C-alpha cells in the first residue's frame, strides 16, 4: 500500500506499481483504484504517471439479503444492508446507515451519523461526531463514542455505552445496561 499526503490531479510513481494496487491518502479514508493512462502498460517499470479515480457507489455490488460488507467513503453516505449478517462502515461524512435484518455490525465512523438496525442482535458504533443510534427488537450493543450522542436500545436487553459528551441514553423495554462517560 502506498501513502500520499495530498491528492493531486496526477501522481507519479516508480517501479513496482501494478494495476489494481491501492493507495491510501493520509487523513482521507478512501480506496482509490489505479487507471493507467492509455500509453502506459502495467506494471510500471519506469517512472510513469497515472490518473487516480474514485469508484462510484453504482460500480459496487448492491447489498443482498445475505451477508454483505458495505463501506462508505469520505462523503455523506446512505447505506442499507438489507437482510443477512452485514458489516457496514460509513467512514467520514454525515452518514445514514440501516442494518435491517440480521446480526449486523454497523459503524457510523467520523461525522454526525444516524444508525438504525433491525430485529436481531446487533452492534452499533458511532465513533466520533454527534450520532443517533437506534436498536430494535434484539439484544443490541450500542456505543456512542465521542460527541453528543443519542442512543435508543429498543426492546429486549441492550447495553448502551457513551464516552464524554452530553449524551441521551434510553434503554427501552427489557433489562438494559447503561454506561455513561463524562459530560
């Protein structure tokens, strides 16, 4: 994996770069593919230039009713996991994530996120930002993280945890465990 401090319209790379390699831009969580210029044949054997591109969400496989791995970008994403035991991560931006049915792991990431899940046993994490986490009819674990968060466990026995911030916790019905931080 290569790291760069800033995105430029074109990046020059040396030997050892192959088509399909991944570049991580420091401070931005995004996967960038390598599209070689028409006159460059992979792999790069001399110093050449290429144009980085960001894959559009439409290029990704849509979520299914089976288990999915769904990744957002640094923009404001809307991710719906549908059925199945999904893993979703919004990364940066103010994201809206819906775990739907299945035992899901849904992470809002950085930004002010809204996370909702279905009727199974789910893990919801807000990380940073002022997040809203909504459990449902499962035994859910909700972790607000940093920021001013609002957590609603829904029905059944849930665990709700927040860090520093002015947070609102509602266990809903069931035998719930509420853990607050400073704030």
